[in-house]
């Protein structure tokens, strides 16, 4: 049980920090400035400046990365997310049939004996579960950006706040469904989320999506918005097929069971919706279902614009 992460932690990251610290030092940066740029302590910088690395097998590839990162830091064009992307991208490349892969096989003979190809499979995109999970994450991030940029979606946000969730066709539990922790809220009339998408973050809406997928296998996403009558009518005008329940329900399974009684069949051309009426102290909610989260975000924008017209 010795994964390549051991080599990343033991060899790759220390070598990168040492080379980067030295390049920044050569550019006249003080140890405190280097520490601040790299997010480490001054004592760590001193240690890295005194390390030797002339014969390290990762030297060539990591030196190229350190040179790029130093240039970006010196020029002031660096961003934390870009630097982390470069670090991880280089690491992944070294793990797919390159130096870290070779080092790993040399350290653990049993991996060479079975012709280990784990990193190539997982990082190269041939693992369908991971690829699909990444696609789902990308879809909901794009949807969240659309909603955050919208000038009309705020009109659809209920008092309990909105949420959007998505999953792939293999989803079996809430942990396989991605949503927005803390829901989507309003700040000075504009849509905001205080945390990025996360798998397992929205128990209620995710549970409802999973329940509805038992009957509507074509849907992989759900958007929760206000179910006020004018919003529901606008959604219908735009072609959303909506089931209206007879009474207020809060349990996802009860909502799904009540909706199933209506016998509505999904259409490839239309989105599906479940309207849950309000009750005493309970506001009405409209759940819209579709194959992709971005499609739901675009539909919400159309609903909001129709309300403004």
C-alpha cells in the first residue's frame, strides 16, 4: 500500500520548493518575500535554499516548472489557482509513464511485475467514473456562473434559498450528487454562493433528484426555485412540463411518490417540473429537472426574463 503520492510528497514537492526558492533568491527576493510568495515559513525557505539537487531524476522537468513559476511571481501575473494547476499538471504528467512512474516501479518491484498502469488509467481519462464525475462538476460550475451573472434570477429565489444539483447516470447516493453548500442566496439583490460546488452537499434536493431518476432516468440535474404562481405559469409558457401536487410535501420520497401518480413521461425536447404548493408557514417550491445543470440555469434565465417583460 505505497501509492505514488509518497514520491510526490518526498521528492517532487520539496525539489520544486527548493528550485523555486533559489530562482526567486537569484532575482533579489529576500527570504521573507520568498516565504510570502510560496506560502511557507522563512525557516523553510532557508532550508530549501541550502538543499542540493544536481543529480535528482526529477530535476529537468521540475526545473522547467520552477522557472515558469518564478517568472510569473516576479512579473506579478501569478494567481494561486494557476500556480496550483501548473504544479498538479506537471505532477500528473510525471506520473503517466514518466519519471515518477519509473521511480515508483523501481521502488516497488511488484508494480513492475504486473505492468502497473494505474496513473495512466485514472489521470489519462480512461476511467469512466472519474471522467463522468469531472464532467458533472464542470457542468454545475458553469451553471452556477450563469446564475451568478444573471440580473433576473434573483426574482426566482425562494425564502429558503435556491439550489441546483447534478449527478451522472451511475449515481446511487447523495454522496454521488453535487450541489451548493449553504444553497444559493441573495446579497443586495444579486445571486451569491458562499462555497463552491461539492458532492454530498445538498441532502434534500439531491435525494429528490435520486428519487425522480427511478422514474425519469433521463434527468441528471434539478433546480429548486420559488413556486409562486406567476413563476410556475411563466415556466409553463416556456414549455416546462409541470406536475402540481395536491398538497404541500417536504419529504423527497413523498414528493416523488405523489409526482409518479401523475404518470408524466419525460420528453427529450422539454424540461420537467414538480410544483409543491405551500402551506401554513411553508412557501411553494418549483423543482425543475433536466439532463444538464447548465440547461436548467439557461431555462431559469428565460423564466426570469419573461417575468420582466
